[in-house]
C-alpha cells in the first residue's frame, strides 16, 4: 500500500516543485556599442582584441552578447551611419546596452569623427532615453584609458573631459556607471611602464605575420589586455549588484575547487 501511495504522490510533488521553481529566466541580449577598444576584430588584425570579444565567456546561456561596436566611431558617426536605430528597433524588455565612447569623439584633429563635449552629452542622453523607452537597461562606461605614462612612471589621464561628461550623464539620469577609465588606469599603474606593454598591441618585428614590422600601439589591446578590461567591467556588474550579475556563468564542478585533483587538472574535452 505504501509504495502505491508514493507512486501516486510523486507526480503531484513534481508539479509542486516545478510551480515553486518558476519558469527558467528568459534569454536576453547584451548590446555593446562603442569604438575599436570594444569591437570584434577580423583574423587579419590578430592579436588585436577588443574587450567585448571575451565578454560572452563570463555569462551563462541566457545572455547573448551582441557586439555592435565599430572601429573609429564616435557617438556622432555611430548615429549618422544608422548603427543605433536598428538596435533600438530590436531591443526587448530586460535587454542591456553597454555604452562606451569617447576615444574618437575627442579627436579634434579628425573632423570626420570629432564630437564636441556638448554634442557627446546629447548623444549619450539619446542612447540612454531610447534604451529605457524600450524597457531595456542602459549602462554607461567611461572610455578605457590609453597607455601613457609621465617621466616619473605615473599613468596619465587621457580622457578627462569625456569621462567627466559620461559620469555627469550617469548621475543626472540615474544610470549605472562603470568608471573603466579610472579602473584601467589603476590597472596599468600596477603593471608599470614596461609590464603594461603586455596589455596592448605591442609587437616586435617577426612576432606575428599580421605585423611583419611589429607594432607599437598604446590604444588597442592584446588578448590579455582585452580580457583584463572585460574583467574590470564584470567586477562592477557584480559590485553594483546589477541584475545582469545573476546570469554569470557557473564553473564546471572540477573547476569549482581551489586545488583540483590530478585528473581534474587536465583540459576539458569539448
């Protein structure tokens, strides 16, 4: 009789468990808009890496990262080339838009992309308000630093005006702000003048066939640099308790220990 009762009660208990568990979280998109420091790179420019490229690895399968950042774009040209409106049209409730511009907006010597601080502010406000108009979530990010040290080996600020405008818009419109400018400068200071070269596209002649004469680039990142910048961004997603943090990837059981066994230290088979 008892086994029969358990057999009859099991479907009911399963239904109750599912009811309390609730539906699985729906998939959302995380759009990235900005410039070459975030953008996807083609094979022919490797090892140059935008910090948006490793970002998908930090999330579980409920987050689709859609990297729309483009090399050389300012807020003005991103809008003028109709790169923003398709994102607005596609936005769904609960989606996110991470917004990092400034590098090209501040380039006074390049009339094709320069944007005054006043217009930069207007464009950020447009991104924010139109994102919220679709019940999605904007996140403002100050422009990531360039590698520039003074004679004493102290990292220098390279985006003073545009970082300030980004922070002001975030405060005025109550938008989450990730101060990547400040955090990346602190990171470079820890690495030092020489050590920080490893974070950027710094190559000697012959290091890679894509750059036979080498490269001395203090703006764009290496694979390591892009990952470290993505880590800084994610650290703030967690620290600020953004709902997006609930969708961070879970480690494999064998990786969720401080000291893996000899067997578990081997690479995971795909």
